[in-house]
C-alpha cells in the first residue's frame, strides 16, 4: 500500500473528498457533532501540459490519413498540425474565414480561446489540402467542415 508521500495530489484529494463526504453524512445523521474533515485542505495539483506527438507518430498519422483518401479528414489533420488550432476552433470555422491564393493563405479564427479573434497563416501543405477538399465540397453550406448529413462538423466528431 502506498503512503501519503507516494500518492499523487489528485489521488490524495479524491480520498480526502470521500472521507469528507462520509463525515458530512455522519454529521447530518446525528452520529457526530462536527465533521473532522471540514478543515482538511486540498493538495495542490499541477497541470501537466499536453504531450506533443513524436516525429514518428506524426508521420504515421499523416500516412494513415492520406491513405484513407478522405479529403475532409486530410484537410482537418493538415490544418490542426500546420496551425496548432484547437478542435473547437476548427469546428467553428466557416468558408468565409479562409483567404487563399497559390502563394499564401490566411485563416481567421473568430471564436478562439477566451473569445479572441486572430488570423493564422496557412502553409503550403494546408493550402493544398484545402484546395483538394473545397473542390469536392458542396458550395451552398456555410460551415467549412461538413458532416455526412451536410451540417457543420461538431468538435466531438473531429
């Protein structure tokens, strides 16, 4: 069994919360007069940043998505890797958010983290993937990435 110094803060907090909930129940039931767990502080938790894919994993992802032949999926992967956009930002994109030519491209993110607006340059690979995808995509839809039913693609689908 692990002692308290070997446990991670999240595990300690989970155990402390369970004990506090039990003590609260015991107090409400009249078994104890005061909860001994009410004054126990939570352990400080440090959020670890997300891990980046290795070059090998990234190449395998590109190879797999390109082998599938799905232009929409290729465009999504190229966009996320080439720009660093968040999935929610990708889901909120519309066709009007893209400005492209053969030599340059610019993407407008209107619904970024914290509601921030910004413009992101598009590299050659992303522009090529967009050209291929936009050629086969219906022109009448407003959302950039479409589901099979023709509506905008949701974050969880991406």
